[in-house]
């Protein structure tokens, strides 16, 4: 290459390099996308986006726990079947899992909570469109099997997934009136437990299949005097550990005002000593709220359902309390404010009250829709080797008390997105032993007039604290709601960095 050609090439390279420097400088000074001016950013009207957008007449039928152990659609009262089948959307809770015993390789979980795969078709024939998971004790294999057989008959099933992101996603039902979404969550940590779905994060081995969790921490409510007594006892134990012949304590508790950790239990001062206060995991709460809002973005009507075992005074005293725990009331109100149109509760195996909040129905607990328990439990035989009939006669069968055998099916009617009426159909699972032989116990039947009134009168009492008025008309409960009761909802999630007034960087938690 001669000198002249070399000079020209060098000049060309210099020009290219200079251009690159200018480009890089401009890129540094001008980001690819300028941050929006939050003061003028055009946020959508959330009250419009989060409202019930179903058109015309839309009817939902909802039930409680489906503890069937056989295809039972042929044995249910025709009146009850008609209620389920005539709704646009019918939802219940599958308390158990579906298996094909010829190929089943998983564990049974507790008791008789498995059912044959044929139950899936039976539920579809009864009109169920959406079935929430209410059982996790069978493990991952149980979930996989249950999903398989529900999918085979076209029943939607929220709350389970191969990872947390999918477990929290809604399922959708397409209708002429609009699109229905359903989300299911499972409170864990206080009473129930089971496989919790997890995403792969950081150095995690991988994602974990399971359910959508709402983790809870339990606080025992005590008086201020009792708290100080516990503190004194704890201090005397810690003082002993500071003696020369005892290893120095590590991880000493750090108490908040009015709270105390002691011997693995949490205590706090409250108005009702003996009650429990349940503290929800903040990240899980935000995730459920965001899941509801995301669901409403892609649907017109959102249902949220949970399998709640907790009550106010005892973990598993299913039949002793007919009112929801404190955290549940707080959570469902937040869910409504973020776009939820209906809450469907189950798990406590007994009826709890109904609340109408901002024109959205909240069914805290429907009670059981069935509680079949064939033969003996999978656990070792009891000392007396009792049959189910003998156990109930002695008062030892915890799912066969009268209040476990009374329930209701709700039929909720909307017109152009506004709640107008709820009809409550009482269900007798054998509480009226004088007219129900054992062979029909735990199978939903239309109650006698006297038993229907008793069931509905009890539900009136349980709903009174929420200001809900239930009239009894021809053996059916009726709640009439003025369309004006459906008020707009929607607002900022109150997450740092979000919303039109925010100035800081956006982040989720």
C-alpha cells in the first residue's frame, strides 16, 4: 500500500471513530426512552376499568366444600341440581383430589380425601364450571392427577400451577355477557399447609409446583397485664442463660410495642383475650391484589375464592365459630377495592355470614356441599373400632355434627354489572336424621320446611354483624340489593413508585 492510500484509509478510520464517539455521547445524554412525566401522564380511569362490566342478566351459583367420594349427581335433590345447572357460572371447592386407583402412585393425604376420577364428569354434569382447589395434603402428585381429570371434562381450576406465577394467574370462562375470571388462594402457616408454588429466583434450584399461598403468622391475644407476666417469665429464663455455666444466648427476640415472642409463640395486646390475630404476609397480600387487578384488565367479572380453616378462637374448631377471622374481612375488602366482584368462601365446614360491601357479595363460608366419608379413616383404627354411625352417636365424628350437615347454595343475580338479588337455597346433608337415612347422609337434599327455616334463621344471625338483611320466602332466603349499592371502586395500590403522584423509582415491594 502506497503512502497516499494509507493516508486516505487512516483519515476514513478517524472519521468513523469520531462519529462513533458522537453517537455514544448522544446515547448517554439521550436515553432510548425518556421517562414519562408523571404529572401529566394519562392514567386510565380505574373506576371504569375495575367495575363489573358484564352485560345484561348474569347469574352465579356458588357452593362450599365438595367432599364427594363417588359420582353423586344422580342422588342429589332435583331442586338443588336445577339451581346449579341454571346459572351462567357455577363454582365450588373440591376438598380432595381425583385419582385413577389403577395408576395412582401418590399418597392418600388425610382420611378419605381422595375420590375416583369419575367424579370429575359428575361435577361437570351437575353444572360446575369452576372448581377451586381446597386440598393440598396429597402432595404434588395429587395436584397433577386432579388437574388432569378436571381438564379432561373442561372444568376450570384456579390456584394450582407448575410455578407461583401460573398458580396466581386467573382462569377464564367465556360467556355471551362477558368474560369471567377466577383466582384461588390458600392460607398457609396458621392451620393448613401443603405444596407452595415457587418461581425460580436467583440461585434457586428451580421452580416448584403447588398452590397460590397467603402466608399467615398467628398472634395470641392477651391483656396488657398478661403480656407483662409473660415478659417477666421470659426474662427470668434469659437471665438464667447468662449465668457463667450456661452458653450465652443468641438471636434474642426484638419486641415491638404491645407484642412479645415467647417459646416459639407470638403474643399481642388486644380487646378480646383468647382470640387469635392473623398477620398476613405483606408480599402475598400485594400479589393477590395485583392478581385481581390484572385479572380485571383481561376480564369483565372477577371471583376470588379461598379455603379458610382459621376462625377467631381456635385453629381447627370447625363447628365452634360462625364468624370469619379478622384478616379475612380486611383482605376481602381490599380485594373489592381493587376490582374483585365476588368472594366465595369455604374450608371451615360450617356456615358463616354474608356481607354486601360496595355492592359486591362476600360469602364468608357456604358450609359443606357434601361430606362423604366411606368406611374407616386411613389412619390406624380407633380404640373402640367404631363405625361412622357409632362415632356420630357418641359425638366423636367431627364432620357429622348438625352444623356440619347444614349449608346453602347461593344464586347471585346481576343486571348490567350491578348486583340486584341473592337467593339462598338451604341444603340438608342429613342433619334432620328423622327423615334422612344414613345411606343419604352427606348427600345434598332439599330440607324440610322446619329445617329450611332453621338453616336460614341461623344464617340471618351470622350475617347481622355485616348489616345484611335476609328475608325468608317460601323456604328460600332472599337478599335484595339496590343498584345504587354498587359504588365505584379503584385507586392506587399504594406501592412505592406507583401512581400519578409518585416521584420515586417504581418497584413492586
